[in-house]
């Protein structure tokens, strides 16, 4: 389950390092993104959850795990709230909490401007990766996010994930939840995860991803794929 800035192709760098013979993996594009770019919708976390369950039904999966990145982490929680008996475990990578994310006025203005401004998207990507990576890379991620999402969906999803609003409904989810955060992520930090995910879910644990910011599938793809494989293959 991808984040706000990427469709399912954001995960492409990890594909060669995953064992498809050991795990069956489906990568969803939300309405307004990627291959679903032209599918109309309300563009909410609840809608993502409903569509994810429909996809699992179409694949014949009654019980399955969820990998959610950033906004996708919140979407994974929302899916687990909707069908807790179907979700075996969750890997939440640099995830948005069910509480949402509070913004001061200046930050909110920047994030809202990202709907139309690629420079704002790049600035957010640079910030969330510790302002330490190639400008060519962050420009490319920003450019691809503009091309692979429609503006209405992008704006709607921001309002949905930033508001959160379902922490009470999600609190106490009992499946194993592995929370992974990049050591250089300046926004969704380990401390933020301790106050939300680790405080709310009894079987949650935290790992710090060395040499990574907000995009481990791009920044440290082999390591991230190895962790995914180990987590979902374990009993």
C-alpha cells in the first residue's frame, strides 16, 4: 500500500530482492493513482481499505498481511479496523498514524501547495529524507508523483490522512505490527511512533532503518526487501 507521493511503482526497486516463490504479493494503486488514475472516488483512507479488501477477495485471499508506506501505513490500519480477522500482520514503513498528523500553518500551506507545485513536492521529499540525497533523485520522485496521480485525488488524500480521526477505533489491534522508520526521516520519527503505534497496539515493535529517510524502498531497497521477506515469512 503506497504513500501519498507514489503509486505502486514506488516499490519497483525492491522487486528483484523479493522471493515471489515464497510470498504472493499484490501492489495496489489507489483511485486517482497509477493504473487507477482515472477511476473516480472519494479518495479517503476508508475507501482505500474497502478497495484493498475487494482486491483480496478478487485474488481469493481470505487472510493476508499488509505492507503500508507512509499514508499507506494509515490505510493498512484502516483496513485492519474494517476486517481485523482477515489481517495476519502489518509492516508499517515510515507510517502515518491513525491519529493523523498535526501541521502548523506554514507546514500546512506547503503541503497543500504540493497539489499543484512540483517544487513543493520536492521540498517535502528533501525534508523527509534529511536533506541529504541527490536533488536529481528528489526531483524525479516529485515529477513521477505529478505524472502518476491526479490533482484532485492528491488533495483529497492529504485531507484524509492528515486528519486521521480513527485512533480510537484502531486502538488495541492485536495482530503483529512491525513499525520501521528511517533514521533520517525528519517528520515521522521514532519518537512519534512510540507515542502512537507502540502505545496503541500491544503486539507492535519498532526498527530503525539505517541510512534511510522516508523512502526505504528507494533508499535502501535490498535491506528493506530482506526485512519484508523475513517479517511476512515468519510464523
